[in-house]
């Protein structure tokens, strides 16, 4: 393809990845945010003109349409708009209300926002408004940075905090925590091969351009892409293909001695707990036979439980798989989730199989080698 056509492709609108729900939330949130901010600013500032400035429209796009953007976070809107207002007023006082002053104000505002890590695109408009906003803005002087700019920004941010969290968005945006199941400093198993945070940071640094996405979000996206690729490669392997079908189990009213004997006899580390009709009600593992594992004093050794029945020590909340579920869905739970065993149940929650870490490892090895 000719280079000119490659260059012209940059003018073609990129496809949107936002869901219809996110689009409507952005529309509704921006409308409510701007209306509420204007109303509260007018009630607060009284007859002061202007009580509401146009750059807030651009801030609303970020806070409600793309709240996950680093440019839309609380420090970005408050710090970015405030410092830009101060720079704009200073340029207007020193250089006059001219195009040269407007250009210098915009440039200095961008540099300051970079330095203070509060880059917020509407900040450029805030600085420009301070220079070319007319007599009403000029009369405010440095008060312009406090009201309407700081007041408008704070009120719009307050609405965004309430609206986005009520809508189920994480705002301020941050990736969900990924606790290590063993509470050690080691990386989770899935992060020990392939790219890591240092690799990602180096790649972004070599990019040389600012991308409107945080490193944490990009890491999650790449991890999900790897998982999707694994589903495509191993998706034909189902849980029923790798599960054990002759499942050793116990009942809730069986004695703990009987459960311990079955664990020892069959050399397994966990047993599903089922009713007479094989309905799953819990799981009991070697860990459950001891008490004191979570004692505050690390010098206190765990001791054998004195409970008589399995139902007294079993874990009632059990994660289970379905026979027709892709095996690759369980990889993350076994590798990073800390699970070692998972019962397989049918549509009536009756146990039909058992999957262990060994089953998954063997399936991945055989499938990858074929």
C-alpha cells in the first residue's frame, strides 16, 4: 500500500469498544454532572459572572465518558484546572490579552501539568479562557483560579464520584487488588513467565509517546488477551475430559476419623462432602483437620481438631466446575487463586467428578505437546 494511503488511514474513525451501557452512562452522567455543577455554582456564587465556565464541558467528557482514563482522575481535574488557571491569569497580567499570551499560557499550562502529573486536556482551555475570556474574567484576577475554576472542578468531581460509583464503576479508577493466596513476596505463578511489569514499563518508555491508559490497566488487558489466546488453543478440552470420575467422598455426618482414613488410604488431600444423593454440600481438606492456622501468635503451632463430624470442620462454600466447562477457565484459579481441588457438578449440583492441579498440568502438557 502506498505510504500516502497508510497516512490517510489515520483519519478513519477508530472503532469504539465501549458497550452500549457505558455509552448511555457517559451521556447521562455528563448531563447530570454539568447541570448539577452549574446549579450549585450559581447558588454558591450568587450574581458573580461568570459562575460557570465552558471548559467544564470538556472535563465532563473525561469524568463520565472515560472515567478510567489517567486524564480523568481527581488530581488531574483539580490540579490540572487550578494550575492552568494560575498560569493563564499570570500570562494575561504580564503579556496582555493577546494571541501571544494565549499561546504561551497554553504551552506553560501543559508543561506544568506534565511536571505535576495532573495532565487534564481541559486545563489548556482554562488557561486560554483566563487570557481571552473578556472583561468579566479579567476583573477576577487570580480569584479566577478559585472561583469559578476550583469551585466548578470540585463540584463536577463530587458528582462524578457519586454517579460513577453508584453505576458500578471504580472511581477514582484503580485496578482491583490481586492478593497472593500464600501471602508471600513471590510473583503469582502466571506472572513468572512471559512479560512482567518491568518489561511493560520498558516497552512503554520506548514508545516515547503518552498513551491514555495506565500501566496497570494495560497489564490487565494483555493478561486477558493471553487468557483469550489460551481459550482458543485449549478451548476444546473440557472439564469432563480430564476429571476423575471415581470420586472418593464423605458425608457430612461421617466421622472425622473416617474422613482422615480415606484421605490416607487414597493419598488425596481433599474430599468432597456430599449427601446420600451425591449433592455437594462442602469440601474437607487436610487443612481443615487442624485448628490454630490463623492464630495471631505465629509461634503457636496448629493442633488436631477435636470435632467429631465432618460437617463441623468442612468448608461449606465450594467453588465447583461444570462438565462442559472449558478446562482453561480453571487455570487461573489453580495457578494464582490458590485452589488445589475442584469438584465437578451437574445441573443439579450432584458431584460427577473431581479435578486437581495435577489433572490441569497433565492436560496442558499433553495438549501443548501434540
